[in-house]
C-alpha cells in the first residue's frame, strides 16, 4: 500500500469515527430528553428549552448520518477493490490463527506436529 493509500484510509476511518461519535451524541441527547420528560431522570432539568435541544440533536443527525454513510460506503468499497488488504499474508495468517480448528490442528494431541515431525 502506498503512502497515499495509508493517508486515504486514515482519513476515511477518522471521518467515519467522527460521524459515529456525532450520531452517538445526538442519540444520547434525545434519550436524555425523553427520560427527562418521562420524569425518570434524577438530575435537574436543563434551562435550555425542549425545542432547542431537539433541534440541535436532529440537526446533528441530519448532518452526521449522510456523512457517516458515505464514508462507510467508501471504506467498504476500498476493502472490496483492494484484495491485498483482505487476502494478503497478514490477513490470512490472522484467519488461520483465529480459527479454532486451525489452532487445534497445531496441538500435538489433535494431530499436529511434534519436535520430530508429524504425528502418525
């Protein structure tokens, strides 16, 4: 992967993370408001009006959802279009190491290898 590819991936993941954080903040603000209106919140009610709080949360969602969606699509497309990122030696090594059957095959009592060679 070239330096431009690394920079592009870094930008895409950073933008996706920021959009995800903004979505989480907006959803927490709406949940907090709902709990406050239901009388289930122990903290005192904020002096900011309900309309302003809903407006800010909805505005954040209106901006963050499309931005996050576009960047998620770009990340998925880059993973699909660059097979070396999903099928390279490090990725296949990770798959082999993480798979339980592959790990069991490496154990001596499961038909793996010994210091003298394969178990017969």
